[in-house]
């Protein structure tokens, strides 16, 4: 009996730490990519995982299929939550998560997923505006992304927007594809610049080269000026007589200067004649 009790106590002590090491006890960390999560192939990128002050170890993993490059990171960088890729390839694309932990508190909950995208694998598509790039303020624009590659889908990126549109390609010829996007409503107070990418469904995080930039033209955009310009323009529109008054003042000052210069010139000539007159006498 004593032997059995001793064994149970030992088992209880050994199971205690294992129970404490369960995942999900610590709050989830933050995972991001520097300089960006959308990277051109052969460019450097670093995935960074940040937990709370209790973090002593970090782990990064890719969903669905393991990423071999993670095992090559130096341990001193891993302990800081830094996972650099010196030259990214299409094989490094995918959805990543990270966790952190310590021997006392166990492992944290997984971070939110990070979609690491690699661009430049396919040639760039063509982006055009239908029927034209001129869109009335408050209206919607139509953009068409075309490619001679049979893509399964397209992504439309707006400058300054982190949430692109994604559409399946429309039926086209066997060797081409396209997608039509609706954007807006537009306003003259901001820029509306776009690029599009193509991808195939078997590798949704591997994109083509970006299309050339297309900017929608919104009538009235030239009227969006800085506050100082607006103030100047408003004064010009409300008080056109200000320019007349200013011109009169300038003309008066110029005339006064001419008078003074004439007086000085006359005195200079008079002072030169006086010694000559005295000598002649």
C-alpha cells in the first residue's frame, strides 16, 4: 500500500509540470513581416513574433506544410522572435503563425495568421479602366485586369489599402484570363491608384509581377489645395479690389522714390558747379 501511494505521489509530481506546459495559457503574440508581407522574389524579409515579458522562447511554423528555412535560423535570433529570409522564393510563401513560452507558464495561444506573399513568379497582367479612367466624384469605377497567362484569380491592390480585392477569373480563351473589379465611390480628396496581380489556385500566395499603376481621374481633384492656398484663393475671389489698392500703393512708392532720386541728382550737380563758379571768379 505504501509502495502504491508512493508511486501515485511520484506520478502526480511528474504530471504536474506537463499539465502546466499546455498551450493556450499565455496570451497570443503578434506576428508581422518587415518590410512588408507582400515581397518580390529574391528580396529579403524578416518575420517577427512578439509576446509579453514572460517570453523566453519563440517558435514559428507554416500551416499545411512545414517550412525548412525556419530550422536554419540562428538560435540567438529565434530567442528574440526574429526569423529572417535573406532571399525569398516562391517556396517560402504561405500562411504562418507563431507561439512563445517559458518552462513555467508553458506555451501561448497561436498568433493570428500572417499571409506571406511572394510576387514576380509570372509576367505582369494589364490593368485598364472601363470605359475610361475619368470617374465622377461619388461614382464607381470599373477596372479590368487581363493576362495572357491562364490565371485562376486576380488581386486588385489600392495604394495605401491593406485589404485588396480578390476575384476569380472570368471564362476567357484557353491561354488568357481576366477579372472585372468595381471600385469606389471615389472622391477628389484622395488618390485612387491601383495595381493588379494574377495567381493560380494551387498556390494562392504566389503572385505575378504587378501590373503598371492605373490612377483614376476624379474631376475636382485639382481644387484640393493646402489651407494656405485655399485662403489665398478665397481672398482673391472675395476681394479683387485688394490687388488694385496694392498696385496704387506700389505706384505711389515708386513715384516717391523717383522724386527723391531726382532731388539727390540735382543737389549733386549743383555742388559740382559751385567750386567751378568760385574758381572762375
